[in-house]
C-alpha cells in the first residue's frame, strides 16, 4: 500500500493543532476539504486516527503511534518545499498562481491563464488554492507571483486589477415573504437568518457583504459548507436564507422544489488579479498588461 505523503502531513498538522478549524486556517484550506482528506487517509490505512465528539478531537492510541512517523513526513515535505522554492527561483520559468475557493473565479482564471500561455510552451504554471487571507500572506512573502481573489481588499502593499464582478444571491423558501420581491435590499431582510461563509475565510469581504444586513436587523449564521440538512431547513422555514456568489455551482439547490433564488441588489463581489506592489518582473508585467 502506497500512502499519499500529503495526507500524512495534513494529519500531522491536525494533530499538532488539536483542531480541524485551526489546522485548516494554518494550511490555508477549507475545513470540509481537510476533513475529507483525513477520512481518505483513514480509509487507506484501515483504522481511525481521531476520536471525535461535538467539542473536540483527540488521537486514538493508533493515532498516537502513527503521529510519530507523520511528524517526520511533515518535516521532510517542508524541507523539500524550501529547497524546491529556492531552485524554482533560480529557474525563473515558473508562474506561481494562487486562487481563492470562489467558484466564479474558476472560468475567469482558466481563460486568462490559457490566453497568457499561448505561445509560451516553456512556461510552467503552479496553481495553489486557498482562502484569500492566506493567498495575500503568500503574495507578501514572495511565495506566489499573482493571485486570483474576491474583493474588496484593503492591503496597501497589494495592488490589483479587476477581472469581473457579480451580485450576492440568496436562496430561500418560496413561502418566505421576501420571495415575492424582485430585488432585495438590506431592509427587506430584517428578522431573517442569513447563512454565510465563515468570517475568518475573508474578513474584509464578509464585512462588506454582511455587516449592512446585520445592521438592518438580519441574524448571521456562519457555516463552513451548505449541507442538505441546511437546505431542508430553508424549505421548512419562512425566515432562513442561504447566501452565495452569483456564479457558484449551486444549481442543484436552486432547482430543488420549494426553493427560489433572489438577488441582493446592494452587494457586489469584485473578482481581482492581485500581486505584491512593486513585484513586476517581465513575465508578471506581461500578464498584468494583458489583463488590464
């Protein structure tokens, strides 16, 4: 049996943090994705690594033993990453691209990168996925050349160019009184519960989109990932709404019986290509000019 060493390293981080939430933040990934990765590792090795309850996670006896080897794997991977980064900088023909988890960015990113690569057969693109705060941190550290992110952003050391925008959309029960309105405004949502992405994923964007709703009297409910149970609650409730970005792949839920889609007219998400201010080697400048 060959085990993916990345799974082992991710397990080691979860164990060190003693929390899926903190481990996901440290790795710059979504918590549900990290949980799925751990389940994949447990399926491969044939035993449970953690005892889980509603309050915390703790290592099983087998997990404690496995962690001893996992720490060595994590250290080896980190050393290899440092070496690869140094060699990559020497090579100079690799474009390091970050992209946030927002589905609307996928097609835009694909189109821009494919257009830029046309006629550049010797250029390699390395893509990393993560939450916007993690990507901005890596831009500042020089670990990424550019990043596709959702805005707004407020960092003075990061510059960006717009590549598109979309509205914030809402899914609610057809029995909810707001479902009869064509375009919603914050005042219409007083007394409603709005399911949102976790604020830690992108504090600036979260405040931009949702603070006006809270001020207007809406209650915010942060969820890591919409589930079937959540949408069952939407159908059954007259005051529960799930928010999402216009272009995200939510068709399976939009098409569910009893659920309707509405647009929040006051909330706009801007999609940006970002780079560290002053970071303009010829390859990055060429990409920048093409997009601008």
